[in-house]
C-alpha cells in the first residue's frame, strides 16, 4: 500500500502571505504515461472536500490561480501564493496510482 | 446538477450490520466509477472501497476487506455498501464519491453517519 505523508500538519498563515504544503509518497506516483497520480483537496469546515489540483499540477475548474501544484515521483508541493480568509480548512493530498490513499491532512488557519 | 445522496447510517452494536445506499442523479451513472470514503469524527479522510462502472472490478481498503461489500445497480442509479462485523473504529461519516476519468474524485455526497457502540 502507498503511504502518504504531509507536512506540516498545522499551518498558521497571515493573510496575503504565501503558504506551502508538502506531500510525500512511499512509492513513486509517476506512471509510464508521464502523469503523476497525485491530487490535492481542500475540506472547508463542515463541508465535503473539493478538488484543487489533479494529476500533480493541473488546477481544477473554478480554482483560483493563487493555488498551484508541483512535484514528481514521490515529492509534491501545494503552494498558495497569497492566502485569503476563505482558504481556511484542511488540505489533503491523495494518490490515485494504486487504489487510493490520503495524507493525514494539513490544517491551515489564519493568524 | 450532479447529486449524490447517502442513506442508511445509524447506531449499531459492535458485530452488527448496516447497508448504506447512495442515490445518484444529474449524470449518466452507468458510465462512472464510484467509491466510498469515510471520515471518523475529527479525523482525516480514509478511502474505503471502489467499484467500476460495470461492477466487474472491486477494491477494498485493508481495514474493511472481508467485512464490507460494495455493489451497484445501474438501473436504479445507486451504489451500496454492505457492512458486516462492524467495530467501534468503523464509526465515521461515510460518503459516496464519483471518480472522474482523470483519476480524481470530483463529486462527493454529504455523507451518512455510522456509529458503532454498545
């Protein structure tokens, strides 16, 4: 089974400042077709998760361009260029190469 | 509008059984792969089970293998999760989730709460 490890688990950020979340997988998520099977989700308080980034670096429809995903193989990063109040919630990475598994989640809060 | 509505949750004693249902609308159900994902109170997301569009491929998380059974009825636009041998650690909100062709989960139901307690 592929284990996903996120850091940090808690992320206090001042509005307008950048933020970065790391996600590492126990096995490479890079498939022979050149795609990394790694997705990012945001779960706002009391809501269902929403897709932010798919296949490592593709922004989902309607997601602001301040969100970006990068990385390949086993190391991935979600970056928020300028944090806004509405970005509060728990961020999860999820691998989709071998069934599915999520990271522990990173709770972003506003300072 | 895509909608996924779960039902069937509730309080059950350890060792008991429950059958969850998820009704889908707003899309051609028979062409999409479906999943169940759970979230224990105050905890993170855990993938539980997957079923292909035709039902010929099924996968489970190790934590539920041998106890849970996923199925679907494309004529009724529904997916099910039969849960047997329930344990306190199965207590969670269970959500029905659609998978897109690009291997991401794009639509989630609001979930149904399963509580396993004596």
